[in-house]
C-alpha cells in the first residue's frame, strides 16, 4: 500500500489537514472534522505541501482565486463528475444544487449530486461551498455551515452577504 503523508495549515477557519501520496493531494479537510493526527511519523514537509499551503494562504489573503495543484480524485465515476463540475464555478459565484444537477445533464440527480458534493475530499480547493439551496439558503457543508458562510462572504467582491440557514 502506498504511503500517505500529512501536513497541517492554520487558517482563519481553523486547522486544515492535508494528505498526499508521493504525487498528488489526497485530501484537504478541516481538522476538527477529521479527528486526530493520523500518524505522527507520516507528518512531513514536501514541495507539494509547501505549494498547497502557499496557495491556500494566498486564497485567504485574497491574492489567489483558483488553485493549480495535482489532485487525486478517488471516488465513483459520478462523484468525480460532480467534483469536476464544481471546479467550473467561478470565484465569488454560487449555484444551486438544482443548477448543478442540470449542468450534469439530469435535473433528477439533484440528491445524488448533493451527496457527492458533500463527499468532496478537497475543501476550498474544489469549491463545494459555492453550491447553495435553490431558495438561496445555505444547506449542507461537511465543514459546518459557518465555514460555508465565511467562504462565500470571503469571495464576494466588496460586500458582506448574510445568509440564512435552512
């Protein structure tokens, strides 16, 4: 089994846990949702982690809107399709879960698309936080709704959006 490495970034939203193999990121998740350090001996620095942390820091400083990182998507074919669709949502924009299902070619797949959205292993980098309810309300976010609200507000140009939760 290939080795998995870990690293951590302190952010305005708390600690972010990064995992990778030798070639690509495997996940970027909020630490309090993950648990404890997986394996202290596997916590390491690498060029990949350094670059990832640099890009995330630039994002939080409003110096970067897109990420250029090698990502290892490990999900079903449908999940990978959803995660690829998420990458098409521009910085500062939101779409509804229904619109995402339509973009995937089947408005009836809304629940499956929402489920795949919730299993996105790359918080912030693959912007699942940009998907909201059809009614404009915040719904579901594996990193907690307060983080979703913060991320959406962070990306809005010169305005603070107060969102209501379902």
